[in-house]
C-alpha cells in the first residue's frame, strides 16, 4: 500500500521550532519530488517548500525562506520539515506529498502536481 504518514505537529510558542516527519511506505522516496503544503482555516492549500528535482532543486515560499528547511533520511525512507522562528501566521495543517520526478522539468510546487498525500499534521503557533 502506497502511503505517507506524518507526525510531529503540535503547539509551539512564537519563535519556537518544530520538526515534521513524513515516512513513506510502498515506494522509495529517493525517486520522488517532495512537497510540503499547508492549509489554514478559510484559505487555499499553499506550497511552502518543494524538492522539485533529482538534483535537489528546492522551492521555498517567500513567507518561509530562511526559516524552513527539508531533509531526507534514505535509510528511514522519510523526509522532514524543520520549522524555525515560527510565527502565529504559520498556524495551519501541514501536509507532505510526493510524485515521481519528471524527466523534463522541475515539479511545480502546486498541490495538483502531487499524487500521494500524507494525512496532515496540525501546527499551532500561539503564546
């Protein structure tokens, strides 16, 4: 069964950090573009960070540049989203998603380009 399972969400104070985990089963993440998306209440789902190609080309939303990074652990078939200097406006449900790398172009960081999705993890930034 092909699936992504997320963990690591929670409540954090402004300025704090959280790390989300996304573990794949049924396929190997090394050959896949990875997207991290978020959706706040009443808003559309937006891409915050996407690893778009096999050479590691990464897109960062302006709102998270310098604060969010992503990494892979091949042995655990997992990817991680490290979120630092969190702000109340980062509050949302966060999703990881995956799609096989394209041979022709970098995968755009929009939800409809991704095929397999995690269940989502709530991140709340509040004092």
